[in-house]
């Protein structure tokens, strides 16, 4: 597990990001709060100089269980407690919502929760399950974000394409009337419906774009160009990534019946982006992979744009 992950759980099978401790069934919000190690509160303490002079206009966000300082924020900053995040998601998704992953990153400075939406979609013959991700920071470094991301069930790949006609992310700062802003986040569910409808259209378009084996190799070369200024080791790394992606396109059992088309290629790239180990396994690469659940993955977007432009 990445050293930047403080506490996290997942249900049943290890997820694509590979983080956390397994539990047997998806818990409710009250259970998830405890399993994720998020059953603590953020208190705001005044800040003083060494000589006792108060630092006006700023507060220290402090975790109440161990008095750890999570960050220094302005007096305009409004705290969203972990339990409020779960309560909000319960209200947003309705009775019976369960959580697949939740946890604390960077010593409590960032928290995440991921819930499975009740709808399931069959798109281009594949079962696609939408998830909602809620992220929050307690150090003042980032916004409150709610996003939906679709997962292709058969291979656990993320397919959160950047689509021009459909939003999938809502965000707001920790200032102003937070309760009103959080109510606005209900639009995320509308985003989910709109996004999945547009995603279905995108996938249908991709299935109609037939591509030859030569085109596949050209696309892979475009995604991983062998620049002249690369070192010998870097060139070997590029070749390794190309071979990995070729294998995922030509040999993946779940894509054998898909046909040689743009949908197959985008799924192969998604499989690579979601599951391939990096050339150099940094201490927080899994955390970064999990982060792209919210932000999206530029490699998948590039593959999609490239195929559509052909």
C-alpha cells in the first residue's frame, strides 16, 4: 500500500487502485466511517506566534483524535466534517446506498469515499456500472468535489472519458454558504444520467469505426513516440509500454468478440491506464491512480480523440 495512504478499506475484491483493507460486504455510511478510519472531527484552533501574538485571519485545522495539524486556512474557510460528507452522500443517493471504498490520504489532509450508484447500464454489449466519488481536503489545498465515474464490470476498467456534451464533476470551495452549495451538488445525479447517455453514444460511435491492425500499431506509436533525445533506457521503456498495450488489444480475452474497432482500442488503452504497473513504482503511484478516478486519465482521452479523428 502507498505510504501516502493513511487508512482505507475496499469490499470483497481488490479494486483497480489496489489500496486499503478488505471487508466482506459493502458497509453503510456509519460502518464505512469507522472502517475507513474517518471517525474523527476537524477543530479550528487560533494560531499564535512564539511570542504569543495572535495571527489574525487564520486558523489551524486540527484533528481532534491526535491533535495533528492538517493545515492552516483563512477565517473564510468552512470545515466539512467527514461524517457530514457521508451524510450528504446518503441523502444524495437515497436509502440503502453502500460504499465500496473510503479512506484518508496524506495523514488526514485528504479524504475520499466511493459509492456505487444503483443504476446499471448495458452499452455496446458491456455492463457499465457508474460510481460516485466524493473528495474533500482538510488542509485548504483543494475544493470539495463530487464526480461520477463508469467502470466496465468485466475487467474493472475506468472509462471516465472527457466528453464535450456531458459534465461528470461538480466542485466548490470551502467558503460561503456551504449548505446551499452542497444542495447544488444534487445536480451530480443529473450529470450521471446525462453523462451515461452521452457515453453510450460515444461507445456506439466507436464500435462503428473499424480499424486495421496497421492503424492500431500507428495509434500506439502516437501514444508512445520514440523521441530521438530519449536515453537508451527510456527507449527500452517505451518499447515495453508499446508491447504491453499491443497485448491488451490483440490478446485480451474480454475483447476477443468485440471486433477490430475503436471501442476495442479505447478499452485496451483503458485497461493499460487502469491496471498496468508503472515503469518505476513510486511510493504513491497507487494513490495517483485512485486520484484519476476523479480527475480522469489523459491517455484514455487521447486514444478516444485519436480514433474519433480518423
